[in-house]
C-alpha cells in the first residue's frame, strides 16, 4: 500500500495528529535501526520489524500522556 493508505477503518480523533504520528513512526524506526521503505510499501518488511515500530510508538505515546497527566511538559 502506498504511504498514507490503510485498510483500517479507524479514524483519528484529532485528524491533525496524522502528521505527528507519521513523524513519530520515522523517529522510532531510526532509533531501532529499521529502514522504512521510501515508496511506503511495507509488504517486504518483516512482521517483527513493523511490530517493533508500532510497539515502541505506543510506549512513547503512553509516556507522553503520563507526563502530560502529571503536569510535566516535555
């Protein structure tokens, strides 16, 4: 699938967050040493790699939410 396309029916609560999530994905992948295909097609990537990116994204988002809830800004 091309970049930005998804089979998911999930809709973002805040549509403007799409760009921030895309940026986070690339940051996490870089930290893990995983190269995201330039054409946006993930079909040739290992499931382990895509899962690691998603898992680390969730960890980071939970950390950000916890900091915001505690009153500490990043």
